[in-house]
């Protein structure tokens, strides 16, 4: 996607972390939306650009550092690779986010940690989370429908790394006619349960379209996936619905604890 100064600004937010100012601009053009994040400090400005279909994944990776992860992460979406590297110097902790690919060969921003409570990371995450939610509630980007939009998803070429220090998410080109939501293709969904995260991603390849369900467990990001072809989704939904009903029935019939004197 080409980015120009003429692109329409949809949402704009500003955040100050210590001596740095961060500008968050959700913009759109005829190809869809993207998030431009700029860091301004002492008269200099550096920028990274996140395709709209990668905002939710970008947000999730930042959340790892909000939660205190000490490990580097990597995120791939469309033709871009974002690396997230925590570090520390005399002024304190920081998170370096570098973008490679796309129009820029390499660009980066640095977010101050904000002390032991990670308030810098938390505030940064909060702004991205707010923009993500606003983006989901916006109408489709003008001209994006039917354009073969890009969608979120874990790697569909099965090259998901087992390196526990790396978080991968590859964008997948949607086939013509793919349902569009907010100009991004079918948005990925996530369900949390304790230490587990379940990601639901729609994708397509030469064999057709499908739903990938990925389970990510614990701080090591151990993962496993199942892929359900679109043509059996109704049957899959029916079986799953049966077990949901059964689970509710069993819970209702579970004997309640009895207190005796």
C-alpha cells in the first residue's frame, strides 16, 4: 500500500511519555486503512506504519511487554516485519520497535518503560487499543471493498517458529469476494482462558478458504493449530453447538455443595 500526505485522517491521538511525544494517526486511502505512529523528541521525528489488518496483532505484542515479558518478539504483517526489543540504559527501561519492509528500508520508535509499573508501555498500549476498537466500529474504508484486502492470521504456510522468544502473525491476501468488515477483511477474533489464548483467523490459499483456530499457551507462546475448510464450517458449528449445549446441561445438573452441621 502506498502512503501519501493526501490520505484521509480518520482518528488522531497524542500521547506524552516522559520527554517524548507520540502521534497516532489512523488514515485511509483507496486501498484501505493504516496506523501511522510517530515519535517526536528534541526536534526529530521517526515513524512506523502498521497496516490496519495488523493493528490487533501489534496491540497484542505490545501487551506482552505491558505484562513484563523480557523477550524480544517479531511480528510479520503484509510485507512488513516489526521487531520488538526491550532494553535498558541509564535513563531506564525502553522498548524499541523497528519496522522493516514496505516503502521504508528500516525505521524505528523507542517507548520509555515508565518505571517499575510499566506505565509508559501501558499508556502506549491503551492508545493503540482505543484506536483498534474505534477502527472496528467504523464503516468500510472507501474503495476498499472487493479490492482483495489483506487479513490477519497466523502463518498459513505452516512455517510458524517454535522459538519461544518470537511471536509471528502473517497477513494473508483475501480472495475476491471475501467478506469485508471495516475495509480489513474478516477481523481476527481472540478468546482468553487463564494462560491460554485462542485466535480465530479466516484465510485462503490455492485450495480454498478456511478458518484457522490457534491455541497459544503461557509465557513461552507454545502453540498448536487446527484448520477447518469453509465447506465444513456449518457441520463444525453444529457439532460445537451440541457440545456447548451439553456443557450447559451438565453444569446445570451438577450437584451443589451441601453444608451440614
